[in-house]
C-alpha cells in the first residue's frame, strides 16, 4: 500500500537504491527480507562477504541528501516506489524501480499513457505518421511516453507536446541525449514530464537502455512500434510490454525496408495492426481507469530465508556455483536443478549478486557476471 516515507527512511531508501550491485529485484528482496531500507543497509556488507565479495562503502546519508537537494535545485523531485505519487504502472511491476527522478509536471504521471517507440533512422513518412498518431492520441486524452531518441521517439514527443508527453531517459535526469534534442528536452520539462531511475549526472550507457525501455512500457497501457529493425531497442520495449501484460501495436511497413522487419514480425506474432489512432483507442478504452496487472515471475513468492547454518549455506552455494554458467537460466529451473529449498537458493543468489558475481536478466533469469568465474 502506498504511503509517505519519513525523511530518515527516504534517505535510506535512496542509499540502498544507489548501493553497488543493487537492482530493482535485489532491492525488493532486501526490503522484503529485513522489513525496511534502514534495516537492509545494516545487513548488506555481511551479505556481500558471504557471497565472496569485498564490501564496498555504501552511499552515506550525506550522499543521499546531496542528490535530493541537487535534484530539487533543478526543479525536480525524487519519488520512491511506495509513495502515492509513484506511477501506477511502475508500481504494478514485480520489481519496480526503487526510486525515479522527475522533472516537470508530476501530475502527468497520474494520467493514462500510451508508449510509442521506433527507429532512430526513421523515414520521413514514419516520422510524420508517429507525430500524427501522437497528436490524435493526445487529443483523446492519453499522455504519449517515449525515450527521447532520434527519429520516431522525437516525432512522438513533438506531436504530443500540446496534450501531454513523458520522456524516459537512460542516463541521469540532467543528461540530455542525444544532444540535438536539448530544445525538446526543455519543452518537455516545461509542458510534460521527464523521468529517469539513474543517479544525477550519470552518462547514458548501453546497459542502461533496456532499463529505460522497461519503464517506458510499464508506464503505459500499450506500446506502439513504428519502424523497427530486427534486434532493435524498440523490440526490447515490445518484449517488456508482453511480459508486463501490456498491449502491443505495430504499424505495418514495406517488406523491402529493413526498418519495417521488426514491426512486421510483431504483427505476425499477434500484435495489433495500427494505421490510425482509432485502432489503438478501440483496444485501450475498455481498460482505461482500471488496475494494472503484470504476469508474476520477477520475484519468487517464497519468503527469503533468515539465518542459515554455515554448512547449509555452503552446500547450497556449491550447487548453485556448479549449475550457473555464462548463459542465463531461469531461477525456477535453478531451484529444481539444485533440489534445495527455494528460500535458501534465493538467499544465496542474493548474496552472489550483491558480491557482483551474478547478473539478473529479464524473465527471472540469472547467470554468472562477466569475469566472475
């Protein structure tokens, strides 16, 4: 249930979110296990050591307070995933981002959204269609959310500036990327909302874009794909939408255009063919105002174990280390393979991740981190 955080717990929430090797799943498991971010912070160094890592210094209260104050000086605000203003679509995720930074108009995040993504090297016709769709969907009352990238993203934001748009960016919320969208960034701040889960002044990196795409799809009731090549980030966003029980719409394109291959494949797989705003609104209208639902899977329902004996922990860890490899494996499959109690397996995975030895992947999968074997 949503509730405001005390100042102390708010600082602890941010400190834990910014701790090394703590992603959304790990954060949720730590808070669930220890009851609060404050309590979890006291236990993290011990868990890191049990996972075989060197306990790095955790962010201090002064560090957290400085980030919150710097964001406020930019006119922004930090919102924790348990606070009432946190977007409903993000809160419905099995593992929501622990915190998001927001610039602009926070009430925009409470409105119904539709996401639109597509090729950076979009065609002129693709950009024109994206802008028109965004404008018409905005006129129908939807906020258009996208990633502020070149091409289709930019056209989607420009088409919906007058009615409400939200940009989710991969770096810190004060980092404008691409640089040529600086003027668009300022307009979205003034007329819409800019969102990021990254720390301030964090340059965008390749590994951040899938996390950004996950937020784009989760904020919205559905994702419209306009021109997307095979293997593109737009298809990653569409895959997240499917995992999150969101609708996927796709604009058909010429088979001769590589930029249409991804969207055309989505159509063959069951995406909703989209040529006009009515194609989208006809699907979304019955669900507007309802609760968001996501398929369970990112977090196991079993409670995490408390203190285990050293012998038991070592036995489980040995089995997990033998079973893990560079290719990802589902956590449920790993539990069955190890034939050990789920809480014990989840605890060892948590320790290995905090130690920097484990990487989590979409679909509740894990693998060894690069160089950890």
